[in-house]
C-alpha cells in the first residue's frame, strides 16, 4: 500500500480554509492529522471538517511538532510567524510548505533557507499563481526560447479598491507591509520565474500612504478603519538585474485607476513578447510582419504534471506532495522565494531612505542588500 503522508496545519484561518485544507483533502496521497491555531475554536472546526478519525487539535505549534508521526507541516499564519514556525518544523524533522510571502524580513527568509539545508528537509513557499494554466504555458514558452532574452518586464498587482479589511492584513507589525508584500509578492515571483533571473543589482522604490487615512472610503469589502490602516495602500519599484534586465513592479490595494491586473506579468524579449492581460497573448515578428497570437487555454494538460488540467491550488498541492513522496526538488524553491523577499525588503528600504538600494552577492549565492 502506498504511503500516505501525515500532514499538519498550523494556522486555521482564511488561507488555510480557502486553499490549503481543501486542496489537501482532495489529494489522495495525504491525510490531515493535526490542526493548530491560537484560537482553539478554529482548530476544532478545521479538525471536524477536514480531519479523519483521531485527528488532533493544538493551540501551541511547539507541542504539535513533538508528534514524530507527522511528515509535513503547512504554515498558514501571519507573516511575522512564518520563520520561527517553519524553522522549528524543519528542525523537528518535518517537510514544510509555508504560505507566501516567505517571511516578514530577508534575514528571516535567509534563516529558513539555512534551516532547510541544515536539516535536509524540503521547504516550499505557497506561490500558487505559478500553477495557473496561463502561467504554466507561458513558462514553457519562455523555456523554449521563443521570446529570446527577456530584458524588460512588468510585474502587475494592481487593485482599484479592494483592501482586505479582515484579519491582520492592515497591521504592519504582523504583516511587514501592505499590498507590496501581500499581492506584489505573487507578481514579482511570477516575473522572476518566467525570466529565470534571480540576481538583482539594484532597487528604487516608492511607497504611498495616500488613501488609507480616509474614513468611509469606497471598497470592495466595505470601508476600512483608518486608525488600523498602518500599511501602505500602494507601492511601486524599478528593479535592475545584474545582467542589465529591468523589471517594473506595481502593487496596490487602493489606487484611482482602471488599469487593474493582479498576479500577472508582461515580458519583452529579443525574439518576442508576452502578456497576461485578458488572457495569454504572444507577440512577435514573422516573415517581416508583426503578429499577435492569443493562446487558447481551455483544453490540455499542464507542465510539471501528467494529467488533465486542474485548479492552481490543486496542482500546487499535487506537485508539492509528489516532491515529498518521491524526493524531487519543489517547483517553488526556497532560494527563489528568498530573492523575492530580499527585493520586497529593498523596495521598503529605498522608499524609507529615498535612496537606491544595491545588492552584493556572497560566495554562497545569497543576496545581501546594501544602501
């Protein structure tokens, strides 16, 4: 009988209920055996809905980690606790899927990478937008060389008025930032992955607090409390890579614009270009004529997985569990997620100081941001 991985959930809030637990429950290679949340009622409810007979409930993740039968831990807590929980789980001999962003700070993310290397356990970060059909197909196009050298890109994470007013999203202490670290992180991860370029040279960033102080503002999820809105409402950045490539990163929860795109990218290469606006489009030149090609993504399988097309969260889960079961490298590698966190931190630092932040590479290949 094939081994079924025993999985524990730490943090039974929105992202666990909306993504991790439903996807895991649909995967036939796992069983959800433990649920932890500082609010016991949330863990109890999760156990009743997704756990099997004998599943356990905890309010302290350190007690949960003492269970040697647990193979995998999914960390679904606020950003400031990603690093300590992940590192503790790795050191307890568990493989870890940590929700994005990797950590609140680059130093914490670096410590997570080091812990994975030290323990030999697998670590991946929840960048599920890589697993959308358009993302998977575009990645194949990039790898085929159809676009040539990608030297300019845009990472899009723009909402007009969609500020999350629940949980700790507006709490800078818990989250480390607002739309940049929440949804900008998805767009940046997607763009770097498509370019296969993880060597930043410099970052110049701007962070805005223009709309968050307004009371009774129009918003998709109802008005926010200005007193609790301690993060930015939008942030933009100009990122230069070591090979000269350039990325423009844009993110907002609240911005007076009709140009709305989230977790998408635009790529410009020497042989062609691509964008995800309203679907996947490829542009280029053929026989001395320009062309635009729209890709039909309604049928067919996707890369990294043999089978029919799945929802991104189910494919993300399937590929992650397969990596653990069959000792494969995760599609989302922690070293890649570390670079995303380093760049995001550099955007905030550049905005704070008004100066461009520069990167150096040390011998191990890890980035060190310096002003």
